């Protein structure tokens, strides 16, 4: 039952991401950025992203948890992009049963 409910040793961790992009980005540039983000930072690392253009949640594509290494990969990819003004990454949290919190759990880069 714990496996089906993803509890205990079957818990899955993920993290929030908030991205501030340059306001002058056009629609085509934004689409290009998002396509590259999904392919290079997310899919290439067997991750999944749910969200919009400015924030979302990242977890693994299959069962399992994201790690600090995943956070570092995503943070590095985003901070190297000229379209990005700032990045905030949240701590690793339970992907299925998150505790309610405001933006105080996000850590800013850049």
C-alpha cells in the first residue's frame, strides 16, 4: 500500500522552479527558449516539468526522486541562458504530498 501511495521508502521528491525572463522577449524567442529548456534541461535528464512560462514543478519522469544533482543541472542550465534574468529553485519536497508554503522556500540564483 505504501508503494501505491508513494509513502515511506517509496516517497518521490521534486522541486519548484521560478524563472524571470527578459520582458522584451518576443513570442518566437520565448517558444525557442521553452523548447530548448524542455529538451536540454528536462528530457535529457529524465525529468518531467509541469507548469507555465514563469514557474513550475520538476520531478523525475519515471518513479523515483529528483536529487540535488538534478537541481544543480537545472539551475546551471537556466543561469547560463541570456534570456533569463533570475532563477529561484525550491528545496526538494514530497512531489505527491507537498506541505503548503509561500515563496519563502525558493532560493534565488543570479
